[in-house]
């Protein structure tokens, strides 16, 4: 299979990473060589195999419904690139 | 469903020779009632200062991990039971990946392939009968934060208080056929969840909102048309308006020979129209996959049956019981059970009335005088100025002849001020009905004496005059005379 | 005492407990050596003055019942440390100061250890040579031109160079064991769920595990004992009975059944690796273990599986670095423009490459062919181990297919770089514990490691085997302090 530039641009949009022509070419080359390597999996028949999502040999533990995290707005906002003490501030959203 | 016929919607859109049927399915987002969020321990209270109910998990700080809230799981199961639905012993949390300012993780934790609740159904009481609406599924997911676009012209402000609050997404089958059915469906869902205490159903606060899927097809056609999804509508009225607009828009397109695009639309409440959410440069591709920070949610049958034991009587059962036990009409029962607080109030009144009770009379007072007052004052029944106990006393006073219905209305007005005991009002104001035959007899004798000529006319056959004598007697007693007794005595003495 | 920094952790603990050394002396010694070792570029952040303060405070009221009394320690910069810069080796976090502490590091401080700095690593732990860090390459104390391995390259370099007596790393596909092997040190990747992931910058959630790195097996056991706790803040943390790994350590492994998987004899593997493996088998026999040939038939599918699963999870885990809440933000015309520039300028090339791979394999139309397929193969790989463990107690393999390579050698060929993890990745996919111990040198005098893979939760067993082997091997690292002028 080959991953073309159009695909690279599509996935770069989905990943929200801007890609110029040069970078797109480089990525296409790298990804193609990686996927050539990945294609090896097609040798295996897996129709009747259950997918494994987690190796953790336990069940999901449930916590009790208690409020423990109090107002830590200052801590939450402290590291943000832009804020106004109350809100995180981001450039205008254009729909 | 036994005694009632099936409802058949007649909501059709007509153009020239064609009639179109409207097919509607809803995805309702109901906020789970809980103290803390679905995967974090911050509070869920409405109306807090911005970003004051945000934990490190909610703001997606590096290395922060979700831990699920047991109560939210129970609430979802409860709701599933209320929707007569199948509870799945194993469900999976998936990540729905997309970027947005108010989605701190860059993904929403939701359930995609394996929801916690499967198929169920809801029964609607329509004016001409009942209608069953299928439930496709119910799943748990995180709410997003809030983006505020109108404070600053250049920037968007982000408040993450809501980020991570538990939502139940309840997906109906495309079984709804009219705006009225949609309204009944939402009200029924809300009623069930309020009975269960799983969602407060407050639409103003955004606790209940819906995505509405609309398509149209020629009447009697079997094929489904292309559907449009109207996103995030937060009132029943807007849902109805949006459906009406959207269905007509689609019909017009078909009539003009144009095609309908499957798309997401917004309802503009100011212009009363739906419009396309300009398709983003790249189509959405949410790349769902099981969240590796969480394991599958496994629920034992024991866990489910324990919750089942705690399920209160739900509206449909309550209605049935009210009809059987209290001999109410289906119409009366429907009104009383539709809201849990009304049902509670009614049942309180009934229990306070004691042995010799007149339930019909109580129903009339609740749905008549009390509802009118609540309506006027814009109050919920839970805020009623008259307690169930005092209303029960008032109804009993009428029933046992202590006061007349007319006096009761006067007393009711007086009770509004500070939930006064009607018995006490009767005593203080001396409003007790006169039921002593001797005293009333004397009173009537006097009236007949004073109106001899009219009494003779009556005896000669002018029966209309009977009302005159009743009126005189009531007037003379200051309205307190027992009207039945007056009637009897007058008939005898005239 | 002149030679503080070449003492093992156990020696230092003993000397502090015997009051032969103060925490301040020890802390000072490691700080001094770290100061002289800037050329290794092992540190991203130094926290010396605060460390000295803590050491002095410790000495004033020493609690000698603790397991790491007053021991200075630098940790991989993937662990969030309260009030200390935490970068994950990335520009996108180059100004991020957490207000919270990871569970693993908290466990360490609770036992009396003192943070002296944060160690360099591949960006978001994505790399096998520590050449993807925004903060520059780390050098191997063995030889300036050699990579230290990755992604815990700074940890391995600092440990082998004696800048820290012990350290911790994280291992998603070999990131502890491969650099340990490249630097002649011991590194343990615990069973998935043994150490909490809370507060560790996530790479691939279903694979990530923190683990100890040390000069010897005993130190490694002690540190594992400290960091492995059940943590309700991590839903994948497992509540199992944890041993006192260091005090229960024994070299008596007579009768243990050791599996030798034939599939690890890969094409193009250098003779010296094969010879090392044979030597390891002989040592095992000397210790009284029984050698059994086994088969792990899906071994060759592990790397392709890993390069679907890990990037898929990473593409989602790294979505939170968007310039909104913390970290680097580039200027943008609007929100989307800001996102795209921030992530393009903030992430390095390898991270971007992996995000792209991950996005692609999860995207509509490819999910079943790649992601789902990989999860199914992952099941087959795990089944292989389950099957093998019906016959054996542990498995012996080389840690890496080669010794440390030169900087820049594989930088432009991602696939050949990825092949470095061929022996370590299956262990992560199956969630098992694996330890790499130094076992010899190649012709150039570079260290080589052997890996012992255990059953889930059987850390004690592989530590015991490693301990017994260590005695037989009697490895001496060849380090000439080239970077100290």
C-alpha cells in the first residue's frame, strides 16, 4: 500500500499538526516504509481471535461519589499560556 | 395498554397532491444527578464561578487518569430499568477524538460499541391513546466544558466547570411522528428520570437537551428519507419549532426535485429556522477506540437486582394503581402521575385524609384550585403554599359537612397566607356550617312568615320561587347554612 | 569518605544508617559529580539547592527506618514532580511546572529519598537512542559517540556515570531494559499494573510501566519494593500481594525451569549476541536451573503490532497538548490555526510521525485493518507466553539485538531504529515483567544485556534469577570517565 500526500494532509488535519509540502513528502516516505513493515500482520489469519485491549488482569474498580477536589482554579489556570484569572483564553473559534 | 386504543399521529405535511410523514428520532443528553463528576472528584453544582469546579483530571493535566464514579453507573442502570431496557453486564468506555477549546483531553470518554444499557421502550399517553417508542440504547459519557464567544471580540473564553460531568445519552428509535409526540416523549423521559432521581430534567440549566434527527417520506412509503440532525436543542418548544421548520424544508426540497444532504444543522431560535453548520474543511472522523486508561465495566446480575429492588413505583405503574385503588379516570391519573412531586403531594393528601375520605373531591381541589394558584404564582408543587396536610383537612371539612364548598373557597384563599390550618380558620371566623335542624327550622319559619305572598305563589305552582327561598335562607345564615338541610326543610315547610 | 558516588545504593543506605555518611555528604557528592558531568547532557533540570536543603533537614532529624534514608536521586523527566519543571523532553512542555506529584515519585520521597534533578529522555518517551529530546542528545558514559539507548537514556547515562545512585525510568516497548543493556546497568520493567501510572506523562497507556534502574539486582529489588503500590487513582493499577523484593531476594534458583524461545534467534543477529545468550544458558545451568526449549511463534509480529497499538494510543494521549491549558502555545489567527502551529512547532519530528501513524490506523476505514488487527495479534502474542508458562518459570533472551550504536547512525531510518526493541516489545504487549542485566561485552568493549522475562506478578522470581546470574557473571562496567576533564 502507499500513503499519498492527500492522505498525509488529511491525517495532519485530524491531528491538528500543520504540514508544509516538504514535511508532507518526508512524512509520506517515512510512513510508507513503516507501513510496509506493519503489513507483515496480514500474514496472520485472525478472524476468530478476540482483540486484547488491556493486559491488566483486574476489573474496573468503582469509586464512591464524593467531592474531594475543591476549588483549585488558581492551580488549574496557573500554567496556561493565556487567561484572565477566571477563564482560559483562546483565539476566536471560527466555525 | 389494555383499555386504551393505540394513538395514531395525523401530523402530515401536505403539498399539492402529496402527503408526507415525518420520521423523528431523538438523542437525549441527560445530566446524571450526582455529587461528583463521572471520572473525577470535583463538584457538579450548577452556576458556580467559572473554573472553580475543575480538577486536574477535568483539565487534562499530564499524567492524570480517570476513575469511574460508582453512583453514576448505578444511576445509568436505574434509568435503564426505568426504560424497561436490557442492562448489559459488560460495557466499554471509548475515546471519541476531536479537538475543541472546551474539550481539554482532546477526546470525550463515551461508550460506542458496547453501551451500558441496550434496547428498551417508553409508553406515551397521547390524547387519542397510547404510543410505544423504542429505545435503542443508553450510554454514559462526559460532558464538555463551555466556550464563551461573546465576552471578547477577539478571543474565546473557556470554562471547564461542566467538563467531565456525567451524561446519559438516551437514543430513541425513529418511532416519533410529530412535534406533539416529541413533546410527550421528552416529558415522559423527564418524568421517569425524576421519579428515579437520576436526572433533575432541568432544561433551563441544560440538564436535559437533545439532538433531533428528522427525515420525511411520502405517506405510506416504507423507505426512510435522508435525515438531518439538529444539534443541541434545549427546550421542548424549540424542538417542536425546529422539527416543524425542518420537515417543511425537506418536503420543499423534495417537491422541487432537489436532494437532501445528510448533515448536521443548528436551530436558530431568533430566526426560527434551522441552518447547516458549515461543514468543516475536513469531515469529522472521531477515531473511536477503547480507552486504555479504563477497563471494561463489568456488572454482575446481583448488582443489577440490588438496584432493581430500590426502584420506586414508576409513572405507568402508579397510574394503573391510582385508577384501580382510587377509582380515578385515566385522564385524572395521568395528570397526577406525570410529575413525581404532584404524585407525592396527591398521595400525601390521600394519606392525611384518614378513613372517611372523598378522593374525587381531593383530586378536584388539587387539579382545580391548587393548580390555578401554582400557575398564577409560577410555583412548582413542591413549593406549594398549602401543605398536603392542610388541603386534606379542608377536603375533609367539606366532606363531613362542616363547611360548604363555597365557604371552602373562601377558606382556601385565607390558607394561602402562611399555610394556615383550615379548621382554625373555620373556628376563628365562625364559618362552621349550620346543620342544626331546629335553628335552621326557626330561620326558615321566619323567612316564610316574612314572605307570605311568595309562599302562596309557590304553593300555587310557581316552583321557580324555591330558589328564592334557598337564597334568602343562605343569606340569613351568612352563607353558613347547610344547603342540603335548607332544601329539605324548605320542601317540608312550604 | 572519598568514593561516595561509586557506592551502590545498598552500601550508601548502610553507611547512612550506620552514621558513617550524612545525607548531605552523599547528596553533595552526587551533585558535585553531576556538575562535572554536564557533557553527558543527562539532566534537563537540576534541583541541587533544594536537594541540599532537604538533605540538611534530613540529617537534623534522620529517620533511619526508611528504605531510602536521605538518598539523593534523579528521575526521568516523564514523572510529574510538584513545583519542579516537568518537560517529557518536549518543547511543548518546556515551561510546565506541575502542582502535583506522581504516585511513583511520591512513594520514593516517602521513603526518605531526595530529588536532585530531572533526567533527559526521548520526547514523550518515543525513541530508542535519546536523540529525539528537545533538550539534546544524551551521551553514553561508555563512549562519547555512543547513544545511551532510549527512551530512558538520561536515566541510564546518569546511573552508569554515577550521577545518581539509582533511578527510575518508564518502559513502553523497552525504554528501561534497552538503555540498561546499552550502559551496563540493571533495569526492570514490572508487570503492567504493578506501578501506578498516576502522574506519569502518558505515551501509550496500555503499555506504559514505570520501573527501577540500578547498579545491581539488589538495589533494583529495593527500589521496586518502594515504587510498586496499589493506587486507586489509576484504574489499571492492580491490587495484588507485593513481596518485600529486596529482603526476600535469594540466589537459590535450583530446579527453576528456564525457557529459551527459538524465535528470538533473529536473522542478522550478531554472533556475539548469540554467544552471550549461550553463555547465559550455561550460567543458568551452573545455578541449577533446567533449560527448556520453547516456542513463542508470534514473536516476529510483535513489533508491527506495537507500531500500531502504541502510536494509536499516543495520538489520542497527546491530543491534550493543544496550547490551551499549559505548555507552549504558538500564535494563531484563530483556534484551529493556533492548534496546528502549536503542535507543529511544539512536537519534534518523531512524535509527529507517531501521532500521524496513530491517527491513520484509527481513522475511518482503517480501524479494522490496523488497530483491531493489532489487538487480535496482541492476543496471540499473549497466548504464546501463557502457553510457554505452562512449561517454564521464566524465559531467557538477549535484551537487544546489538550493543549500543553510534549517535546519528539510525536517526534517519525509523524502521531500523524500531528494530532495536525487537526483544523487549513482546514483553510489554503481554504485560509481563522483564529485567535486563549486564552479562558481558562485545568485541569493542560495549556492554551487552540479557533479559529474563517472568510470569505476571512474578517479579520476585526474575529478580532471584537475575541475582543468581549476576553472581556468576561478575560483570564490570568499563567506564573511564571520559567526560570529566
